[in-house]
C-alpha cells in the first residue's frame, strides 16, 4: 500500500533533529528539519516523518498535498 500524506505541519527550523528521509551525513539533505509529515500506510495510521526543505520541494506527494491546502 502506498503511503498517503494526511498532514504537513511546519516547525521552526531545527538542526538538532535529523531528517527522516535523509540520513546523516547525506549530501541530499538540505538542512534542518522544517516540517513534520503525518501519513497513513499499511503499517498503520498517524505515522510521522521529520523532513527537510529539500524533501518538501522534491517529493511529488508533498508538493501535491501542499497545493491542495
């Protein structure tokens, strides 16, 4: 089952939290965590990811979700 984003909550940039989508020291991670994404998938509901700005702008599901808001 595909993950479905149910919420994107922006947070103050936090360099102390690791991006859930890019592991340290990933050259793909653009910086601090800027949002928490809530999603549902086969593993359950209300799952959370800490994400960086690059993930928010590169992930097509995140882009589509934000356009609907």
